[in-house]
């Protein structure tokens, strides 16, 4: 596939914004009584483009993840500088990338059948990690993250061909409506908002702090929110949020004293591996977009630790 | 009273932060069956430092207020430039001060017995407007407003002697948890957090955009939030929130498309009129702090319009 190919079914970074119909299923499989999600859960994911799962892990498992997250943030666990993004206007750690490669427990978490097994079922394929990261939104100064479809960027800048990827956010702090939770527009995954504007070179260097290209216009966001409303993913630490790659999401800033942290894994279908970018001259670096996965991940059963 | 007087029972802008006990009642009156609030409402205000009132106005009244608010913002109603504050980083109107003096309908609203009558009951005194304003928090780009006690500033910079003032926020848009609602720490009004740091000259010129002096430390806010939690005031347009002058409050930014507007009136007890500032060389200008009220406001019964 070529940059700006006329065959691209999800063209974006155009002269004018356009709403296109989704051309891919959201749920690729077939439900059976043996499926790792109930029929209602499966239908809810297909309908809304996300699903919130509670009581996935034991309290001991949640504590182990939180303690490991603290070690990573405090520097007790070694990190590579290029994998660390700080808050705009401060040096506080906002994001640690390549989480699975840097930490055994989080690698194990990424492969857990309670997450990866369910994603594999929804995508009806083996999966690999397109991206994996640990997000910290501190109390008091946590900044907002503006509305976007991940797929728009992954398609334009990473070369992800189709909408056959699912993100999993594993909450590591209690989240409520007030400390900057993940907000989602239910059903927004069924439209592809092709964005206006050309991709600047090295766009990811600024877009990770504040995204300006590849986001829908105020008019489109208003129209979508008026149609479908806005929901948010709340829950105790350990809650898992699965969401489709094209669901519009974002989060408000957080002046409460309560920080928000989560581990974030992007699972792409093995059959949907990235090619050349569809609307950028060169792909983003590997810490944002795994380009040569050795093979599908090996799903692991049993307890984490 | 002198600047930094040793007799000041609420000293602030000190070398180090201190938690002091409140020395004033929250509810100054005595409940009777004829009172304009129920016993439960009165006790809830006293206990939490705020009270949310729904169904105060008829739908027609709410529509009239919204239409008048739109006219003011659009410039159809003339404003004095010094009374208008814009968003940091843009020219969007954030706040219009001296609302009652600039607009007949909002003047009438400020004097309505359903608001002013109840405040007068809670303060057990006649009241005047210390400040009055219209706040707009736009969709998409509405900025946060950091935690603070109004009384701390009014005492330090305006010379308000005692905690005998109540703010009323009248919601002009539907508010939910996600579009930057007023957040409050229930019960926080019972402690006075004397803040560290000297008041810079003309502090109000920057503090209205982003307050840096006169706010509690992260440690104090964390301790208070851990003790009492954080609530928020949600409701349909027309909802009225009454809160004590010393209740800690703030609001998150707002990336949703849904704007947040409210009319805001600060009622001070007639017996509590401002004197010289307690921790600043000169008082803030009159649009922030009414200094020579002609007399108590005349409370008006019946419909607004």
C-alpha cells in the first residue's frame, strides 16, 4: 500500500474532514456458551465499542500490580529514557512505553487469558502487542487528553490496515468521575471521522503531549456527543476496560489529590499487522508501534503472581 | 483593623501554612417550621457547608435566564471591559463581573427570595452583594479552577472580617460530573487553612486566571480530601447551589463539547461589611469586592419574569 493510496478504505489527513462508514466488524467471532464473555457482554462491546470488566483479578494480584507500578515510577526498576514521556510543563512521569519488554509482571499481565484471551475471542484471531504502556495522571496537575480515535493515528501514522485491534486499560488506582477517568462516546466506533490536515514530520514528538493533527473538529465531536452522549469508565483498582480501536475517547484534567494510573495494552490481530503508513512519510518509532512482532503472544492462564 | 494585626482571628498569608479552627457558626439562625428551608436542608448545609436545591425556578424562568446569559455573552448587551475576564490562552469570555449592576434580570435574580431569602435566613441578617458574576466554562477548552476557600481571599485581600457570607451558584447549563462541575469538600468549611506566602501587589490581576497565592498546599488538600472526600454539584439548568464562604471548592477542566455556565452571587451579612484587608496592602477593586454598599438588598417575591 502506498502513502495516500486511492485504494485506502480509511483515507485520512485530508483537505476536509469527512465521516465515513466503518467497513469492518467490531466483534469478529461467534458467541458460544464456552466463550470467555457472556452473550450480553459480547453484544454490549459490539454495540458500544467498549466493555468494563470488574472483579477480574484477586486483591493480591491488584496489590502486586500496584507495587510494581510504584517501583517502575520511582526508578527502582530501570527504564530507557526514550520510553518515558513527562507531563507538559513539568518533569513528572506521564507515560512509560514498551511496558511488556521492561517488566516481567506486566509482560505476564499482557498475556493473561482474562485479558488477552477475551480480546483474541473478540477479534477472532491470535494477537500481538502493537503498543504497551503505563500511564500516570498525577493528582492536582494531571492534564487532559483530548478526544481521538486511536485507529485514525495507527492507520495514518503506523500503517494499521483495518479496524481489528482492541485496547485494554487495567486501572491501577480507583477511578471515579472526578479524577480524570477515561471518557468514551458509546457507538462512535461505527463511524470513521477522516481528519483534516497533513501529518507533520515527527508528529509523535508533540502529539504525545498534545495532539493537534488527527483529531476530529469541534463540530464533529459536538454532533457525535449530541447523538450518542458521553460515558466514562469508573471502577476500583483492578477494573479492566476493553475498547475498540475506533471508539472516540479522551480524558479531562485532574485537580483532585487522587492520581490515576493504568496499564495499557493495544492488541492487534495477527492478520492485521502494520504495513507502510497510510498518511505519513515514515512510520512512528517502534516504542509506539511494534513493527516486527516475532509471533503472536502466548496466552497464559492461572494467577498473575 | 490593621494589616497583619495580632488580633486577627483568621491570620493568613503566613510564613508557614496552619490549620485553624473556625470561630464562627455556619448556620447563624434558628430553625422554625416557617423557615424557608426544611430542618434537614438546614442541618445538611451546616454539616457539609453547602446545599443543592433543585426545582427552584419554573422552566420559563430558566429559559429567560439562559437567553439573557446568551445576550450578555454575545455582546448584544453592553459590558464594561474591566468587568470581563477571558480564558487563559484565548479571548473567550470566562467571567463577567458586576452582573447585578449591568443587567435587570440578573439583578432581579440576585434579589429573589428563593435565593436571597434563604441566604438571609441562614446568615440571620440582612445581606448585600459582595460580588456578582456570570461564569462561562466553554466546551472543549474550559480550564480548571484550583481548590480554594473564598473566605481566605476575601479576608486577606478584601477585608471581610468573619465567616458570615454565602455564595449562590445558579446553573444555566445542565451540569454532570464530566463537564467541569463545581467540586466541594464536604465539611471542609469547619477548618480555616491559613495559607503560606505573602500577597503580591495586584494579585487579583493574575489570580483570577490562575490562583497561586492563597491556596492550600498539596499536603493539606490531600489530608482534607482523605478525611472528607470530594462531592460535586450536578443538576439540570436552574439548579441552585448554596455554599459557605469557607468551603473548599474547585473545578476540573472540560474537554466535553458541553459548556458550563452559571450566575454567581456572593451574599455577605450586612453586619459583616468589609474593612481594610487583613493580609494585603490595599483592597481589590470594587468589581471583585463591593466596598460601599448603599444598603441591604431588597428581597423580591414572585416570579422572575
